[in-house]
């Protein structure tokens, strides 16, 4: 699905600062303007991986007039683009995020700080240092540990704690199932979610999010189409009623299919085969053959009558219990007897070693389920980092069979895989034999989410060479590269985690009225509540003027003195001061709406 960005309606008037901007500006005027007299709100972003670049780029390209400072370590990863290429961005390199670094970055008087380091403890320490420099600062903090994130929210009053892994994982899970990302937004009095139009009753649809024109172009936030023009695959925002849709249905179907194909007897047989060491088995077989041949020659030379007596003499000689002094054997018989005795000495230790090794290997194989039956319709997850671990948990929660691959035995999600009973293969997913060990030829989908783009792409291509029709969900950093890979190599879905989550981090810094972000294709829609201020252009205007096709869709209205939100407001209702308009909007559309809900800015006169 390709969205045409040119179809968004641009703002009709120059923007004015939002609430966060005005607060920063007033604070700065009270404390005294900086030496250069720059009144633009100051935003600071600190990070060390790809997310720091995408958040900075998102802020730089929003259209807001801001000053942006980025703090990074002296050495960045190779996959992080040059921050100096971003226009108007000041880059500071520092070993530590402490008070001295923040003062150098000009954090005092700043509007917001985003801490997107890949380490939760580093982000928490930096937040404490930043609060000491600027107590009124708004903090946007990246956290992987949800428990720690809850405590951080209580510690800092004006803060937003976001997890890039938690935000990106549902998109990968949904893509692996061929469904829509399960985006649920809790609003006062209702929960809304994104679904295909065909998956929800028409009465639950709130508004259309996408509409295809049949020629390959998809419009975002279109006007409501006529019933004859509605397409089942179009995305809509719907009210949640507790019914399973989309992803849950697909997961249940796959879960039932995988359970019917599990064969315990075959799994035990495969475990038994895994228990046998090839080299040790060959040594035992050679020794047994030598023992049998030597025993036959000896029985023939000694004129032993009967099969049982021949076996009896052979075994006694092999264990060294025969009396060689009383036997009048010829040279051939003596050579056979000597060889049989030596083979017997080697046979007992070999059999003992084979039994011990077989028991240990079989136990390990059954414990890790690595020797279970060849799987069908399972999902392979490559890379057990922060995103991969979240994807693994959600797939297991949906009742799906999963196989995990990572090149590190102590990967972040290794213990999680063990706790959930998920087979974990330690190996390089870029190698075809590793993918075959995970039964890629009979899998339902391959989700490649490691942090190495080269490994991810090679694993995807190798998997496709084994099974051309395999559904592949690929993680790549560069969004343009991901789009081109998806087209050139027929990869089903290629996504950039940093691109998926960067709009949410930027929105948390810029727009305090943003309630949630909704990923739609490669774009992010914002769910927001905009308050009508006295003297603004929207005061006294009908509600319908807040709704703009391809830009802003109104979904609710709450009067200042009302306890509940009116989810079906009349478009002719006159807006008054204090009304809160609930909308789903694109970023430019939200800026335009905030501008029309804000009184015109008066020029600030400074004392000479």
C-alpha cells in the first residue's frame, strides 16, 4: 500500500506556537533572553543509535520554528546517518549525560528533552541530572522495562515514557500474520482501534483512515465514501466492542492448524536420532564387525559345534575370560583370538560412551524442543533484542508456535524464550543451514528484527531461496532503503523501527495535547484533543470548520463544563471557549487546527 503524501491539505495560515511553545517562551522572557536574542523554543535530544537521528529529523522537519540540539557520544554506530546533514541542528558530543553536559547544551530554559539512549538506567540517570538543571522541563524518556517506566512516570510530573520496542512490536506481529497492526487507543468513555473495514460492523466505524482509488493510490483521512465506493481492505477507526478481529482470528486459525500437526511419537523418534553421535556410532559399528568376523574365524578353527556355543566362545574371548593355555589352536585361530580380545577391550568403553552420550543428548534435545517434529505453519523470529523479545512474547500470547534464532546464546530474549518453552537456535540466520534447522521450508512467516541490516537482508533472501512464497517481515533502518528492498526483492513488509516510533517521540515533545499515535502504512496519525481558546478564529465557528478532508477528522467534542465526551456531535454546533475537539489528524493538519484554536500572537516588546 502506497500513500500519496502530496494529497495532504497544507495549513492555510502561518503557524503560531502551541501550548508547549508558549510556556517555554514566557519562561524564557521572565528569566531573560539568551545572548543572541533567539526566542524560538529549545528542544534537546540525547541518544546513541538510529532513533536519535530519526527523532531529530522528525523535529527538524515538522515545520515548527524551534532550536534543536542533539547530544550523542563521540563514537556512533555505523548505521546512524550524519546528524550534521540535518539543517539547523546543533550537535554536541559527550561521554556522559550529566549536569555539565546539559548546561553546555543550553538545557536551562529548554521546552523539552528527549532521552532515547538504548539503556534504561542511563536514561533515568540523565533525567535526574536534567531535572536539576531545569526543574520545569518536559521529559520524554525511552524505556524498555515497563515496570521501571511506570515508576519514572510517577517520579517526574511532566513526563512521557515511551518504549520503542512496545510500539514497534505490534506492527511486526500483525505483518507476520498479514493483518493490520493492533493499535488500540483508550479515550475517555471508549476504546478505539484500527481495523480493515471488512472486519468490523459498519455501526462501529468512527471514521475512515485510508481509501484506495483503485489505481494504486491511497488517500489518508479521506471524506467518508459512499457505500458503493467502500472497499473491504480500507482502514477505519472503529470502536472496540470486545469481538476478536483481524489478528486474533488469524492467530487462532494458525494455532489450531499447528496443534493438529504435532506428533509426539515422531518427536521422540527424532530425539532418539539426535541422541546418536555419528562418529561414535561408526566406531562402535566397526568394532562390532571386527568382533563378529574374529569370532566366526575362531569358532571355525576350533571346530565349535552349534550357534549358541560359537557365541559363547566369542563372548568369553572378547571379555578375556577364555583359557588360552589349554587350547591347541593353529596360527589363524590364535590371530583371530588375539584380535577378538583386543576388539572386546575396545567395545566395552565404546558402548558405555555411546549410552552416556545418547542419554545426555536426548535429554537436552527434548528439554529444548530442538528435536521435536518438523514444524508447519510456525513463525520464525530472528534477533532476540528488545524488539524481537516483544514480538516473541506477543506471538506466544496469541497461541502461535514460534522458533527463535540469535547468534548470541545470552541474547536479551534468550531467558524469555526458555521460560516460554520456545525453541531457541544459536546461530547465524544469514546461513541457510541455520534457517533449515528452524524448518523454514514449512514455516508460515519469517520475522527478521536483528540490529544488523546486512544479516537481516541476507536471512530474508536465503529464506526466499528455500521457499519462494514465504511471507517475510524485515527490519531495516533506512526507510527509503526498506521501501526499495520491499519492491525489488518482493519482500512482503520491510519496516524501520526508528521510523515507526519517531513520530510518537516527536509528538510527545511538541504537542502535549496528543493522546496517541496511529501508524498507517509509513505515516503516523495523531489522536489529539485541541482546546478552543478565547479570541481564537474557531470561537463562534461551527464544528464542521474544524474538519478538513485529507488532513483532520473530528471524532468527538467535549464542552468545558461537561463530564462526558459527545462522540456524535453535530457539525453545526457552535464552538465556544473551553470546548475540546477530539480529532484524528496528520501532523500538518493538527498544527493548522491548533493555530485556529489559538488567538493570534501579539508582538512581544522588549525593553531597551
